[in-house]
C-alpha cells in the first residue's frame, strides 16, 4: 500500500473503533465548498537539449571528504537541495527517492542520490551522514557553502531563506525550493521534477537514462 494512503486509512480505522466502543456515531460535517485535491505532477520537465551544469566541490557525508559533482558522473544522478531540520518537504521527498530505488529492483544501484544542504551552519558532514543513513545508506550528502550555492543557484532556480521560529528548539527554519533534478551519466541536466512527483515517474526516466548506457 502506498505510504501516502496509509495514514488516512489508519485514522479512519481508529475513528470507527472509537465510535463503536463509546456508542457514538460520527456526524458528517457540512461543507459549503468542495474539497480541492492538490494536483499530482504526472511527468517531469524534460530539458532538451540536455543542459551542461557548473561543476562544484563541497565536503561530503563521507567523513567530510571533498566531493565534486563531476566525481559522480558515470551514473544518472538524482540531485536535491534540502536540509536535515526540514519538517516536511525533505522527508517526503527522500521517501519518494526510496520508492525510486524499490521500483528499479536489480537496477537500484545504477544511479546515485545526492542531497546538497542549504543549511551549512547545522548540516555538517557528520550530521548529513547520520540523517541520510536513516533513509538509505547509499544516499550522498554535501554540506552547503553560501558562495557556491549562490554561484550554482541560478542553474536550478534555487531559492532558500532562513527565518526565525519563536518558541522552538530549532531556532530557525529554512524556506527553500523543492524541485529535484535528474542528471545523466555525462553530468548534464535532463529532467526537473516538481515536489510531489510520484516515484514511478522518476524511476521510469532513470530507466531510460540507464538504457542509454547500453
């Protein structure tokens, strides 16, 4: 069962059980307006012709060792900009990336996943390593750098901005763009995915890029 449908179903089961045990019945809540369902992207945006992107080097989640984007050529690369304190968007996206690996089955190691942090103050290489291992040990992290993010940001329409959070241990959160990017084995940008794109869409495009290598 898809993860996104599991929580609502559990809620309905609990609601039914509580109503039965207490003798209460649920009363429908009248609504004057239709409930709008967010549009689910059915495809990524294909970049044609493929676009060359700037190479960059940052400390990686592999013990802080410097890693360049060009080091990851040879396999398709699913690239994402996020941060470990993100309360919702990043965890949801990384779960979708897990779904991509599951979709690919025996080809799950034929591509890489890279998350570049937009919160360099907190996201040290060690923090990124611990965080990404929770999702998949093969996921790679890079600790961001303001100067480099400013340099490469326009190529990805990257936006990020800190804002203070009152009464929270987090102190601040980071608003950021939530797209994911698929690079081919030559390191060229091939697809852009809006937040909420199903993993099945992404995995089909990765399979296409893998087949180009054969």
